C-alpha cells in the first residue's frame, strides 16, 4: 500500500508530465538561433568559381555581388559562414532545430535562378581535417523570388549531395542527413549559366526548433516515470521492511527485527564474541492497565523503553539490540560484555527503573524480572538464546520478581524435566492413562457431602511422583491442557450418566477445574455444549472452577466466554480467592456464584498474626452481602473448622474431613446413613 506521500508524488508527477507536454505543444519549449547575430564577429568566406567575381559587404546584413564574365563550365558564387572559431571538427549540434527561416533577396539575369543552402557537417567516419570538401553537404535548393520573405525550410527537406556520396564512396548509413557537428553554413548560387550580375542580399538567417523533440520528451517523461516508480517502490519496500522489524508502539525492534540483527552479526563472524541475551518481563503490568487504563499502560511501556535505551547508550564498547517482543515482554542482545561484568550489568539494568517513570498525568514505577543467557558452543542462535533467557526469567519470577536469574545447569535441568514431562503427558493422553479422584466438599453446618471437586490423577508409572500441581502448568506451557480439560469434563459426564440412578437419590454438584487457556479458546463453549447434549447432563449440577489470577487477567473475550458458560446454566466458582488482586466491586461484573478461600489463608489461622483471620472475616462478610457461596479449602484441624463455622463459611473441604477418593469409595461414603466424617464419629 502506497503512503499519502507516494500518492502526492505520483499526482505531482502526472501534473508535471501534462504541463511539459502542453508546454511543448504551445511552443514554450521552442528555441531559436540567429546565424548572423552569433557569427557577426566571424570572417565570412567568399566561394566562387573560376569565371565569377564577387564583392562582399557587411552592415547589419550581408550583400554579395557576383558577376559572371564567361559562361564556361559549371560556375557558382556564394559565401561560407563559419559557425565555430575555425576548428572544423568542433561544430555546432543543430539536431534540436527542425526548420530554417531565410530572409534572402536574390537577383539574377535569368528568372529561374536558385540558391543552394548547405550545412557542412564533420564526422570522423568520412571527414578529414586536411580536406574541407570531405565535410558532408546537407543541402537544399530553392528560388527565393517565388516565396514571400521570410522563407521557412524544414530540415526534413535537406538532402545529401549525390556527387559527394559518390566521390567519397560513403555507405548508406553515412549518406543520411546529419546536423550534429556543423562547421559551416554555405549560401551559393545554384548554377550560373547566364553572363551578368548576381546579387545576394542576406537579411536574416534563423534556426528554429524545440529544446527537446516531442518523441524525446515522451521518452524523457517515461524515463522519469520509470525512475520515480522504481524509487517509490524501493522506498516503500524499505518502509515496509522497517515496519516489519519495528514495534509500532515503542519504536524498538520487534521479534523479527532483533532476530534479523542477531543473525546478521553471526553471519558477519562476530559470533567469535559471546552474545548475552536478556529477557525482560514487566511485573504486575496488568495492574497498571486495570488501574489507569490501557493508554497509561502504553505510556509506561514507552517510558520503560526510553529508560533502558538511555542506560544502554551510556555504556561504551558494547553493541546491542533492544526489542519489544509482545505485550510487556522485551529482549536485549548485547555484544562486548565479559562474564565478570554480567552481574553488575544486570543489577544496573534493574536499577534503571528504580526511579519513577513520569507519564502525562501520572507517575509510576516499573518493575521487571530479568533472565540472562550466554551464547555457547551448542547454543548460538537467536531462538536458542531466547528460550534459555525466557527460562531464566521464569525462575526470576518464581524467586520474587524484580530480580534477575542467569541461565545455569539448574535451569537447564528444569527445562529438560519439563520437556520430558510434557512428552509423558502427551503419551498419557494418547493411551488414556489418567483417572479421576473426587474430593468431598461438606456443608459446614450439617457436615453432609454436598459437592465434590473432580481431580485428575495419572495411572502411568512415568508420571509417578509428579502431581497435578506440577504437570498441569507444564501441560499449559506445552499446549496440552485443552486435551486434558476436555478429557476431565467428558470422563466426569460419563460417570454422571453411568450413575444417574444413584445420583438421583444422592444429589451432588460436580466441581471441575478448567485452565485459563479455555477463556481464549473459541471452541470451548461449543465443545462443552456438545458434551452436555451427548451425555444428557443437567448443567445445574456442574460448576467450573477458575483461579482468581485468571480472573484478574481477564479481558473482554474471557468475560464473554464466562458469560456464555453461565448462560448454559453452569455455575462458576472462583478458586484460590485472596491470592489475586480482585476487588469485591469487580466481582459483580463477573458471573461468579461461589468463592473458594485459598488454603494459605486457612493455614495461617494457626499463627498469632490476626491479619489472616481479619482478612477471612472480611471475605466472608462481603461475600455474604453479594450473595456468594463460600468454601474453605484445606481445612486440617478443629481450630480452623470451628473458626470458619463461626464466621458463616458455607462449605468446607480438607483432610480433616476426607482425602480425595476413588468413585467407589465416595459412593460407599455417600451410601452411609450418617455421612459425617469418621473424625467426628463416637
């Protein structure tokens, strides 16, 4: 797509082309040359035959008086006007002229006397400096007395004298009219066959033409168009190339740009030096967007970029490329650093954003986690370095944010472990090597089982000792979680259909955890709907659990997906509540019906710190005012149970009451006449 500037250039060039063509047609590009004026100071040459006498006078005009005394042979009389300073091989180029205007009076003894006008042209192909006759004769003869002055003679009427062609044996190519190097203009009588006086009065000799011929003008215009289009295409290609490697928001490189820069350095042989890849990820950037809006978030990204660039520009003897990869993720490739400088460099880089970033109407701080990777013998490509730096950044996030981590053997082993685990998960999915456990959820007052949380477990020995808390995040990382989510949902629905009669007498709500990935999966709701229809499931007995951190990061698409799920009749539960940053005022915007208080709050009830108990009281109180059900997770002792019961928590789950059970064990427990946990039995 051409830019507005390119369109303006083309329109301007089109207008100039039309103007040039019209100017040519209207005569604005006409040119003229006055022979007498321009040769006024040059000596004219008399040219006469043996029996003719001539007398020449000049006074604003040339008067040539010739007299034929004897009519014997071919006689002539005339004048040669030099167009140059006597150097016959350095004449005038008259090719831009197309006609000759003559104001010449001619009197002769006979009525049909003619004058011969000749342009003498020098060309190395046929002319010699020592032989003036070898200059080509481009001539025309006419009778001045038959025309009104001035007489216009087109150059197309000129012909090369045949006698000259024959005398010098000139070939066809060189026997054509040629006016590119004219040394003389000759005006002669064209034969004198009557004795008497012949008078030639030359008043004016003018040449007229165009600065450029119409054909050449069209060629020039086409050439200019061609050059302009090539330049515009080249410039546009350069612009598109810059756009393809530049981040539109910050002006930094994008992923393709920094990859290209790095690969170019490698091809240039600079890979003899070590590359250092720094992977930067802004901490809690979502909070800025939610608090101040996306416009301020964009300003923060721009300000952060400028801070880092200014710091990098201040360091001598390094080469670097800085890029925004996506969202709040940045990459930095540096050449010229030594191993012992990395720690200081990374610390200084983190220190760059210790100062507040001043935006248009706000002042805020940027915090970032930083992963560092060094090129080595086995990894010296951009993508390899980026993967290592990304893994190191992941560790920095886990260690508390706003810090850096250098890729090392521990990180390498973790990457290897995650890749191996991902392969094991993939094989387990293919070979159906998972099963379900069910964690009972009890009514806080009656201690009856009212709901069950569906938990996935692996059957294969390859995943032995690797729990869902480990393999679920890995499944998300390697894009396997969608298959796991659908397997859990469908297997649960199969169990519900199989136990339809039993569940009719022992009603339960099935709580199924889903990944945040599903909120951006455009086919998830459709697949869920199809499974409900296939297994004839009452959607009101299904609850889908999402984590609070998932809700914090929710965008319009996520909220839309949640609303579609709710419209199916399925309830939504917010899991791990209290670990994110959701304000109670935000809950009303989401179709959530239940909150699960995170286990970390329950664990801290045993401590002397009253902050946790105060927080739980606030959660339960406000949840009640919003008519949201509450579940206490991870209840493991009587003190926790009694506190939650006293504060009005609706439901409880934890090892105090029951561990996760296989379906047959859960079924037996539900079949007991008294469903109270064994701990409370007498």
